[in-house]
């Protein structure tokens, strides 16, 4: 029985290591303090590990609202997503700890009124009130702060609510 148990254990261990390694392949290391930037262009997805504030700003500035519609920045457990069109309406989402779904925020534009705007995020188009959207310059301010400190710039207006998760059509 000892030989059979050893062989079975070795096979199970190898399978467990294989599936654990592949299940986490390509996913960010949430414990890492360096900046990880992910973006897509059409169906192609890209990732830059140990990104800089400048490269994050470059990716955000290249959002076109058509094929390039999302840039995600991750630093440790925190995440900030920049969505939409750099020359138009953008939505910026932030969470200091993505394991807590109730702390999602969006970069708000208080006092801004007008009809809702459509913002393309990936393959989806969402309708957002103007106060829920922003423009490139505040988004870049948020990006600079996130790249340097991994948190939200307190000089900007953030709306935090458990409902923000429902407005965020993105994977965790």
C-alpha cells in the first residue's frame, strides 16, 4: 500500500501544482507594490509590469472610445480603471482593496448637468450621468497619484457607494 500511496500522492501533487500555476497565470500579484498596467486594443490584451506614471498616462491618453476603451492600473490590492475616450467622456473607477466590493468609487464631476453620455467600455456601452463622467485632465491627475502612492487623489471628487460596483461593467 505504501508504494501505491506514494505514486498516487505524487500524481495528485503534480496536478494540483499544474492547475494552481495555470489558474493564476497572467493575473496580477495583488501583494506587489509596483505598478501594473493592463490595457486592450480590440481583442488584444497587453500588460506592463513595473510601469511608470508616464507610461500609464500615455496609455490613458490613447483611449479612443472605439477599440482602445480601457486601461487598468493595479498597485497591491488597489485598482483604478480608466474607461472611455480621452477626447470625450471618461469614467474612472477606483477601489483601495478589490477584495471589498463595497468600496468602489468613481471620479465625479459635481455640479455638471446635462443629458447622459454613452461611454464604451470594452464591448459594452454604458449610459452615465454627466456628473458620473470626467475628462482627460482629471483622469491624468488621478493616474499620477495612483502611480505614485496607490490611492485616490483627495483633491478630486470621488463618489463611493456599494452601488458603484453595479455601474462598473468590468471584471474584478
